[in-house]
C-alpha cells in the first residue's frame, strides 16, 4: 500500500478528468496501526452480529436501524429529514419535506430489496444498478439514466465543470472500471481482509462515480449489503452513515487525499475507525433496546389485556408511532377497545400522545425513538 498510485489526471480538451488505477491486483498490508484498527473493527462487528443470533425476534428491531442508516445517508446528500419524520406517513409530512421523506423511504426499500436479491445473485454490478434505480424512484435524479451507467461526463462541486472540485473518469471508461471493481470483489486469489476490501471498493466506487446521480447513497448502502453478502453480519445492523455524516468534512477529505496524495492507508484507517464506532454504538443500542423490551413487557404483564398489549408493543419496535386505526388492524378489536388499549399504554408511560393532524391522534413510543436520535 505504500507504493499505491491512485491514478492520474488526463487532459480531455477543455478539462482534465481523473483516471483511477485498477484495483483488481495484489495488495500488501504492512501498517501495524491499520492492522490494529482492523482487529478492533472485527471484534466489535463480532459483538454486534451476536445479537442477530441470540435476540428473539431480531427482525422486530431491525427496521429502525435501517431507518436511521437511511436518514443519515440521505442527510449527507442534503436532505432535511430527521429520524422522527421517518415514522410518519407521507400525508402527515409538510409538503416542502415530502421529497426528502421519499428519498429516505427509497433507501429503506433499496436496503430490503438488496438483501432479497442476494438469494439469487452474488454481489454484482446488476445488484448495484438495481439498488441505484430504487434509490432514485420519484425523487431528484429520477430522469438521470436510472439503472444505467452514465453516458456523459459528470463532476463534483461547482456550478459547471470548470469550477468542479473533482472530475471523475470519462464515461466511456466507466464499464471497464466497474468490471475491474466487480472482479476485485470476487477475486479469491487476492488474500485481503473483507473490511479492507470493502473500504477499497467504496473509495474506488466514489472515484469512478459511475452514475449521473445517487453515487453517494449507492456507495454507502453497498457497505452493509457487502458485509451481509460475505456473512460478516447477518442483518443490516451496522449504520455507518451516522459516523460519516458526523464527520462529513473528514469523510470527503479522506477520499480526496487518496486521489491527490495516494494516501489509501489514511482513508482505510478513517473507514475502519468508522466501523469501530458504528459497531460500538450498535452494541450499546441493542443492549438498551433489550432492557427497554423487558421493562415494557413487564409493565404489560400487570394488565388483563396482556396479549393484545404485547401485539401493539411489538409493532412499536418496528415503527414507534401508532394510531387507533393501526391498533384495530393488528389486533382486530373495535375502535372503542383500540382507544382503551392505547390509553392503557399511555398510563403505563409507554406511549405519549401527539396530535399530528386535527382529525387524528397519533401516539409515540418516545423512549424507543430516543435511542435512534
């Protein structure tokens, strides 16, 4: 890695684009600090993945993790949503924020779709393009060749290409670079730790910038999906985008420094530090969730409608907001009974009431939602 050359600038006439080096080759790691971080990241990911094996009904608790990842990944791109917004229905969102709301919903859909595609396909360009297509459905960039690699030049920063802070490779070289990236992903003769491999893949993908729009979101969603495809984690419970959004300037600068200073090691150390902090946060969150789950379950055991109350609280772990109509749908009770069950949960300090619209009362599982803010 010390001899790594990121690529070179190529004169295209009125501008110069960056042509990266191919990555499907042997890599030698001889940096002890990097190896130490790798070991720490592996340990924390192992602890985090343990919850996938031993937590009953783990899928109950996954949706809010995906929602948080989606919210922060989209926030890096400039959306104005917060986690609280994402538990609302579209009609409850202010009109000015509905496009941002939809971008985050698309990310959630893309994450779930990506995991489904792994049942029949390896991690591949086909999955990458399909994910990107879902990410842009009905939002900004929807007309910019969804599901296809770009066929024109793009750039990052600046109102025009002459003011750009970075110009990716010319469009006709994109298929070759993406083919090289895919070969690197599946090249078993290259003996390299998977966390290092996906760190290199993320850098290379963002440098190729293969799409006209949605490259950042696509590149970030590839990280947990890749780890799932390799069996490193079993569920999408690593939300790295929170770390990247919190360190946005350093994130972009680290990628830039690889291109301008060949400092791939510095980028990988930053990336692994993100894995460590994100996995540690995930472990702490799951521990808090399990404690909260036990506490709320014990509260409902004191009431005669325990079974129905627990059906409602299980639903709240998927989406920590509920209405009387939703209670009717999941329990089959009458409307008066639904309100009585809700009032019981309010009395138990599990739900709090918030009026989103005048004609509909909405109730939040505030203590759970707070864990993801």
